[in-house]
C-alpha cells in the first residue's frame, strides 16, 4: 500500500515538473477585420513568473504553433513582447518557455550620436528619425522638433548613413538607394513632437539636455529625453519625452509629461509648409498631412493619432526671427488635448512614403485608421 502511495506521489510530482518544463500555453486572437501581422503581443512578466519560474542566466522565449522559437524581447517595463503574425479575425497558439538568451535579427535600433553634435537617432525596418542634441544649440539655435529620415529599405541604416556622411563618402541628404533625409524641421515640432499650448499659443522648448536608452531591440527601441524647464505663461514646467518604436510600425509611441499642478493644454502635430487647409485630413482622433511633392521624395504622408481623442484640430501660425533679423512665418497642424496633473499624454506619430509601401494617399489613410482602431481593440490574450 505504501509503495502504491509513493508511486502515485512521484507521478504527481513528475507531472507537475513536466507541465512547468512545457511552459505556458496562450492563445492570441485578433478581433479586428484587418490584418495585424506586425502588432506586438505584450505579456506582463508578473503574469508569467507566477506560473513559470525563470532560472538564473535564462530568459523567457516564445514558440509558435509549429514549435519554432520566434523573435521576442523582455522590455524595461517588465513585459515579454513578440509580433502576433495574425491576419484579420485570426487566432494562434503560442508557448512561453525558459531558455538561454537567443540572438534575433535586430529590427529596431537607436543611439546617442555624439560624433554628430549629440543627435539622437532611432529606426526600425520601416522608418527612421532623429532629434537634435545640445551640442548643436550654439550652431543652429533652439529646436526640439522631430526629424524624419525617409528610408526605403528594411535594413537598419543609421550607423551607415552617419559614418558615410561624416567621412565624406556619401551624404544622407542624397538618396543613394536606401532613402535620405529631406525633411526640414527648423524651429518647429517637425514630424510629430508636442509642446504646451497655453493662451492659444505654442510654447516651444530647446534641445534635450539628457538622454537615456531603455530598450534597444530586437523588436522595440525605447528611450527617454529630458529637457530644461520651459517657461509657459509665467510658470516654469519640467518636461520629459519617452519615445518607443516597434518593428514593422510606421509610428512612434510618444509619452509626454509636464510637471503641472493644474490642467495644461498641449498640442502635437507637424510643421506645415504653406498657409491654408490643403492636404490635411482630420478625424476625431487622428490627423494626416501630405507634404508638398518634390522631384526627390515624391509623396510623404505624416500621421498622428490620439488614442483618447483630441479636443480640436487647428492650423497655428507664428513668426521666428532668423539670423538676418527677418521675421519668418511658420505654420503647424496641431491636435489639441489636455494633460492632467500627475499624468502623461500618450500619442502616436510618424509617416509613410510613396517609395516604400504607400503609393496612394488612401493606403496611408487606411493604415492610420486601422492603427487608431487597433488601440481601441487590443489583441486578446487567453492563458
């Protein structure tokens, strides 16, 4: 009788160990009527660690329904992420296991470019951006806008473009087969930055003063920029900006935070090249702006999404004095919202290019509308 009891007990223990070895099985569902192939599945590590212990020097890995280990990443904010690969209304099973760290091809990347006046540049397999750093302030003056680099390759190019440009081999302002930097920021928000909008006026800060990389691929790059305090209608306000870019996405996720004790109107948007409403499309929670065409880049579409909606959309005009003491007009297309005290504002901004996936304006509009809808209808994860 005792032998039978011990045998049963050992079988239960073995079954328990086998279950843990097999990992955690999950099902991911796409509830949308459109494909979400590159959308990131995010699993809080707390949900995993309570079911599957992580041995020392190990990481969590993900197997697809076919048993293959697919690219994944553990992020700074304690999530396990991987791309869903799901088409419209599709679902698929995955298994989370533990194992030795794996090297996956990097699809995102970003770094502090100290050799080029403290730029901070970042990219994925679709788009690239940069923000100007403090070393450029005495040369170019203040600017905290976002610069867009028009890529037409899935390869990561930041290091190559900077190296070739600084060595005189090839300028990144010319298209040598992979794209170019043809976007002009000046004293503006550029390609989707944010600023306070108090008293119906845009209050622009200067270049960042500190940078910190939080994640750096293979599937997500995240960094945080700190700015000097900005004077807004007589009040000194601290500013931080956290930017995250996922593999396969045209848009940055930007979390903007101002230290305020009262609600503050804020605005995010794009520099507009000319006066008027031409080439602007706005919905309740998104804005699309088509850059004027030229012989080099053809059609570029800028897009911004406010997941919680925007209060209004405006075209703002102001003047900046240049080096010749001349007044130069600037225009912005802005989405206005309100930041509450002790909270942040999260939004998405980026672009599409006719030479890399968006040959028609309607295609980019569909992308933006689907992206906005996906924020309201997340992928469903079942354990």
